[in-house]
């Protein structure tokens, strides 16, 4: 028998923790919006208590998948950042040189 993916099992159990109390509350003729609030609180509490193992397994699987994608080839953006940061700082003008260049370009020219 093929195993269900972990995320699907977790999602279906969370959904069941909401739907079952909601239907039971509706069978007791409780207003639907009150039933939604109560069922949501019951579902949230039950999933927090009973699904901790699934939640931990899912977070581990997500972390491992994320680490695999990071250890692969660099993206084009990362390669560009590396090439820019690898350039020597001497090619960029110093702040003093920039001020001098601005002053000389702002001087009015005298006509002869």
C-alpha cells in the first residue's frame, strides 16, 4: 500500500478536527456562526495537542528540502553579487574625489 504524503495526512486530520465538531454542533441546533467559532477552537486545540509529531516531521522535511536547494548551484543573482563584491575597492572613487569632481563640474565657466 502506498503511503500518503505527510502534508496530506496532516491536512486531512486538521480538517477532520474542525468538521466533526462543527457537524455535531449543528446537529444540536446551535447557530452556524457560533458553531464555526467553537469548532475552530476545538480543532485548533486538538491539532496542537495531538498532531505535534506530524508538525515536527513536516518542519524537518521542509528544512531538509530547503537545505538541499541552498546547497545546489548559485542563482544568477548570487553570482552577480559575488562578482560585484569581488571587484577591488580601488576602482570606485573615494568620497573626497567625488566631492572634488562635483565642485569642478559646478564652477561657472569664464568666457574668453
